[in-house]
C-alpha cells in the first residue's frame, strides 16, 4: 500500500513539474516563424537596446537593456512576437539570484 502511495506521489510530482517547465517554451512550426529582423524591430519599438538574439526552447531569446537602463532577458513567441516571459537584472538581485 505504501509503495503505491509513494509511486503515485512521485508520478504526479514529476508530471506537474514538467508541465510548469513547459509553460515557457514555444511550440511553433518553423515555417510560421518571423525572421530575426522582425524581432529586432519589435525590440526597438519597445525602446530596447538588443545585445543578443538567439533561439532557446523554441522561442527567440533576447538579451539587452530596456528604456530604464536595466539589463533583461526575454522569451519571445516566434510567430506572434509576443513576450512570453521577461526577467530583468533588478528582479534577480532582489530575489537573491545571481546569473552569469
């Protein structure tokens, strides 16, 4: 009985964590992606200075500096160019996280 409870706990624990991690990923077919130039233009329209654009977990990842001069990292949906997730360096410092 105890083994079943433990097995169920582990199964649902891992299943839940996988779903949470998958939330930041983009699932878009490559033929629907907008070009990097479009990402650059979107970033400039937001007042961002872009240091790097790369692909990570199926999303565009933009690193740069925002209008307030804060360093940031953003995940961008490659088809809609919507911001999926954004994190700035000040948030990292306030939460006590250091990123290299």
